[in-house]
């Protein structure tokens, strides 16, 4: 899940009908305690048929190559209601409250995911084997605010075991950082510098670098740096945290 605030995944099943819905907000920040630890989401059924929805919470992490993976975080959130049937052309409010650790020194990232689940809408359709044709999944961003906001991203460079130049970009601050308009420059101890191209930075350009996470870029050693024995790296990007 890269450079995307929310994700809609479509799972095809058998039917001629299309049931759709909307979810908001797509991003929310929670306080560890108090009134700000709860948020209200709105699910709107825009279709002419009832739909069934299930909502769950997951912790959010990224690996060195920018791939996101999630883990169940249901113990950290109270969701009411978690499962529901929403009538046609109507809305449902869902209250989500953070119930995790109250001392938060580094921002914690989560996904609040609403998933449309199969729902039979009549005996005649059950008998004919027809079900929902598209199951929509909204994956929203949720952050738990740290006690102090620190924006700090550092970079380092070196030769890896495969003999390639590996640049690591680490978020050592307390909040996530969007690497918009990313620039990376590597300097060798021979005095030469090399600025990575957009192609070399790949999908890391624009990546959401979560607090405490590290991303890497691996490239062949540029000719300009071939005579160096050690390297330093500098990173620049256009983003300012706001909650």
C-alpha cells in the first residue's frame, strides 16, 4: 500500500448487481486518552439494496523495501458496532475508540478496515445462487498521537554483501513522514557526489515513512563514486507534519 491514503480492493463473486458504499474519514488521529481517543466513522450505503459490513483494526508496519504488512490490533480498539447491515440509501455511524497503551512516545500507526461481506437479500436470490458481485474494502489510516512531535529523517550509505550501494533512509523522529519530492545525494570520501534519479529511487519517492521505520534503496555503485571507500548520504523531501 504505497502513496495511498486509502485502498479499495474489489473481490468478484457471482451476480448481476453492484452494491457500493462510502466510508469517512479516510484518515484519523487519536489521542492516547480522553475525549480525543474516540472517533466516529460514517458508512453510507449508496445502493438500492442492503449491505453487510464488518470493521476491524490492524497495526501497520513497513519492511525495508516499503512493503506494508499488518497484524491484528483488535485488543487496542473498541469498535461499536463491529458488524452491521445497512439499509439502502442510508448511513450508519460507527464509534471507534483507542484502548491501547496510554503512554505514547512514538506515533503508532494502524489501519481501520471496513469490509463488505456476503449478504443474501432474498429467498429467490438464494435459490438462484446469486450473491454480491463486488465486495468493497476500505483501508483507512489511523494514528495515535505521541506526547511530543519530532520530525527527523536521516540517511546513510554503504556497500552491501552483494557489492552494491545501499542507501538507508530512517525515520528517527516520533511521527510519520511523507517522502514527497524526495531527493537523495550520496557523497564519497573521494569528494565526488551523486544524486539519485527518480528511477533509482523508485516507489520510495512519496512513500509514507512510519515512525521508527527504515527504507532502503539498492543501486549499482555509480562511476563517479567508484574510487571511494566510504560514503555519506543526505536526504531531502517536501512535507510538514500536521495532525
